[in-house]
């Protein structure tokens, strides 16, 4: 088992990085009338861990007996029947799923599953009715329709089905849904907290830690606990006993993006643009989300530009990322950003005019594809 | 079988008014509906307004009061955004329900007027086609069926439907009314709330009573029966003022990298950027050192960023966009970029 899973705290009391939130959650569920919950915070900050520990607090060890199933949904939509397949993880007490995986049909899933849960309400021997918890991940990726269809459902079935929603950015969750939940912010752990976790793991694994190693890993992790633990484990696999100057595992694709940034800086020409395009395509094919690529590219470019141009590149990054959301193919917009950036950089040097013209031409070709 | 864990309803449901007269702050609609209860006359209705102001509550309450528990199921059809309400459903399910003729005569003390009610909650999520398909149904069966449309944005309801209804705007609850509802709940639940906490609660929930009740319940669970203003802020997700001030100060410094660091911190801490923009706006508007022209420049960018967020744009990039333009405005750098 990977360390990230092996050392995932199972109960609220064992949580290291978010002690305060954990203790609060414990109080929150002390009576069984807690409101719906919305957990939000950056990736790798530990939302999932908190949610699992919370479920255990509510229902006991039963929630750990989960089964993974690929469920077929047959949904009656008037004249036709829609068939959808979605993976879900469930125990007797809860169901966890990623409804946004159903794409634009996510709303059917949301409608159907909550109603089904409400219908099959658990009943004990004395005839008392209980409730189940539905954990929905990535609700910020749910379509607007799906979010709308959550609204009244959340109220109507609140006695039989409690929702736990998770997302990265709560700005993308509609006001009406947020107003129906207790919002819980899960911040990314600080570097000190990450170091604490790494040292805890080191102790459990009986490792000799050279001074500064955990701090370096924490610093490289960008406050992402999952990434820190993964790279700690990679270090262990690559070389043990550790040495003082042990190299940290490189982050492959990030390296790649920084090369792209250098490419853009070095030479501004259609030919270069073409080769950059290939590299970006490569990243996309490897399932690196386009907005992550764009942001990383921005941060690399920011390192190399003077302050006037920093404003410029930042403006365009926001502009093209927004367009990317509205458009269909991410590659066009990232490429447009790159082409635009090349233009911005050569602006002060007027002798490059002819080059600029040809770039302009290829730029406009791109943005009208 | 696993033991069942008991559940009871969250407070928002527990304290949902069951009678029209208990709906607070929406006097106009309450007056009209009280009249309905006496005369059994009722036009088609359209309720619109921000979340948590009592729209659904009112529609459900009047239906229950008109028909009582026995007839409710056969006389009231409640459809919300979680039900399929495409054009087909309008032509079949809704039409069939609307067409049924019903008798009159009060029963068990309920007026039971000779019509049915169709509640279309969250109607702003219905497609335009589906709404159009409703027009005929509404007209044809207006004798035996009343429609209640409920939505947040009236502009999403097509004009022909809206013009057939009596329209009521549900206002955000005023501070006074909000406080009295909250105090009522505090009384029932045995909580104490000082006056500072009470006014904090009203201001952070911005007229949304549902939100206020949720905050109250959460704070009660977390901090016990005596609740302070600080407790409420901590459950509300409002960004601490120092964090907002820090972002503003970083912009004022004029240094791009300083601002970038601060923005990164905001993102890592998980603060919602839409909320940040809102609070930043307050800080900027109320700052006397900034000229009106600068304020205007910044506000324009705040608006653009907010719109982009609604479209699903990235939070970091949008906040950075605002920060960068704020720096430029505060340092009187030209508004136009080099290459535009
Ligand atoms: N005017 C009011 N008087 C008394 N209670 C209210 C009022 N408005 C809201 N509430 C409280 O808030 C809760 C939610 O109200 P309701 O469901 O009517 O909101 P809504 O206007 O339908 O919101 P949405 O647009 O999000 O559907 C109710 O359960 C009730 O406890
Ligand atoms: Mg409602």
C-alpha cells in the first residue's frame, strides 16, 4: 500500500494537519441533525481524509466496508431512456460518487440517486428510520443544471439523505447550493504541518532522517500534502539510507513546462511556436488539465520577465483561461496565449517587425480555427 | 443489519413556517394569500427573489392551508429542478394533471377551492421551449388549475408566462425581522445570543434567513449554547478582514511579486475568490486615499473577474488579474496594455 493510503488517519482524533476542523466536526455530528456540509479547499489539502473520518465518527467502522461498483442507471426521460454508467463506492451507510463524470448528463444522476436513496431509507427493527450520507466529489465541476436540481432535493429529502459535497473552488458552486450547506474551508496544510506529518511517517517506518530533508520536500510540495508524501516515498525507494544532499524526485511535467517557458523566451518565431505546440499537446495527451498547464506556464514566465511585462502576461493568462472555459478545445487557447506572449515580448524591438507580421498571421490563424 | 443511526431534520426545516401568516417580511404576498384563504380566489402567481427569503415556504404553506393533508396529494403537483421538466413532461404529466376537473366544498375545515395547484419551483432552470409549451396549458385549464412559478431570476421566465401571473418580489429580510426570527429560534433551542452577535449574524447572512439559521445551528453545535459574534464569523466563511487588507496592502505596494505571493496564499488557504472580490470591493470603496477614477478602474476589473468566475474561470488567475490591474490603477500606470 502506498504511504498516502497507509498513513491516512482513520479517525477524527488521529488527524494531524487539521486538528481544529476535526474537533469541530466531531462536535457538529454529536446530534444527528447536522446540516448538509460543503467542504472546499485546494487539492491535496485533506478533504477526503476528513470526510472519511467524519463518516466513521457518525456510523462506526461499518463505513469502511465499502464496495466499488460500476452501476448502470436507466433513466426515464419522457420519450427515451437514458443509460448512464457511473462508478460508485458504497457501504451500508453511505455512497460516494463523482457525478460530474457523467458529463452533461450529470443532472440525471443527481436526480435519480438522491430519490433512490430516499426511497430505500434504512429502517431498524423498531421501525425507526435512519439516514444515509451521499458524498459528491468535485461538485464545482457539476453543470449548472445539476446544481440547480440539487436545490429543492436537498431540502425535501434532508431527513433521509444528508449530503456531503466536496470541491476545490466554492466560487463555482451556486449561491443557492452554498446557502443550503454549512461551508467548511479546508486550507492547504502549512509547510510546518507537512513536515510534522512526514516526520510522523518517518518514525513509523523507522527511517533515519537527515536534517533538512523533510523541510526540502515540504517546500517543493507547494503545500500539497499528498504530493509531499508521494515524493517522500519516492525518495525512500530511490535511495536509502538517505543522504544529506539527496536529490528530490523531479516533477516530470513541471520540468517540461519550464522548458516550454524557456523556449518562448528564447526565440519568437512561427517555427518555435510550432514546436511549443507539440509540447503542449504532449502534456494534454498525458491528461494534465489545461488550466494547470496554463498556470504553471504563467508562473514560469513570471520568473523570467520584468515587472511591466509581468502585468501583461498575467492579464492574458486570465483572459485565455476564461476563453478556454467557454470554448471547446483547450489547445487553441493555450496556443493563442503562447503566440500572444511571443508578440508581447517582441513589441519593444521594432526591428523585428517582419517577424512580428508573420507571427501575427499565424496567431490570427490560430484564434479563428 | 447494521444499526440505524437516527436522524432528525436540520433547523432550517424544523423552523420552516407552516402557515402563510408566519412568513416574515413579505407582507404584500402574505396579504394577498390571506385574502385567498378567505375568498378562495387565487390568480396564477410568480414568486421571485434571492435564496432563503421564503418563496418555497410560502407556496407550500398556502397549498397545505387550502387543501389540508388529505387532499394535498391529489390537488397539488410540486415539480422542482430535480424533476424532469422538459417539453415532454409539460405536454404529458403537467397537462394531464392540469386537465382534471375537481369539485369544490370545504372539508375538515380546509377551504378546498375547486382548482388544483401546480408549483413549478426553481422555474428559472426550465428551458424556454418548455416554458413556451406551458402557455397553452395555462390558458386552457385556467379554470381548474393555478400555476405557482418560483425562481431567483425573473428575467429567466419568458414574458408571456410572467405577464399571466401576479408577480411578487421576495425581498432580502431586513435586519430587524431577521433578528426577531433568530431570537425566536434561540428561545426554542435554549441559546443565548448577545446583541453584537445578533447584528453580526444579520449582516453576514445578507438577508438570507436560511443561511442565518444554518450558521446559528452550526455555531450552536460547535461552541455550545452561548454564541458570540466571533463564533458566527468563523462558521460563516466570511474572510477575516486582515486577509483582505493584506491583499489590498500588497497591491498598494506596487510590487507585482508581493501581490502574487499574497494571492497564492489566499488560494492555498482556500478562501473563495468570489467572496474575496466582494470584500475587496468594500475595502476599496471605503478607502479615502484612492481617487474616484482609480476606484472606477478597479471596480470595472472586479466586475469582469466576477463574471469570469461565474463562467467557471480559474480562481487564482482571476484574483491575480484583479490584483495586477489594481496595482496599475493605484500606481497610475496606463490602463491600456502594451499589446491589445
Ligand atoms: N420570510 C421568511 N419567514 C420565515 N422563515 C423564512 C423566511 N424566509 C426563509 N425562511 C427560512 O429559510 C428557509 C428556506 O426558505 P425557502 O425554502 O422558502 O427559501 P426560497 O426563497 O425558496 O429559496 P431558494 O430560492 O434558494 O429556493 C425556511 O425553511 C425557513 O426556515
Ligand atoms: Mg426554494
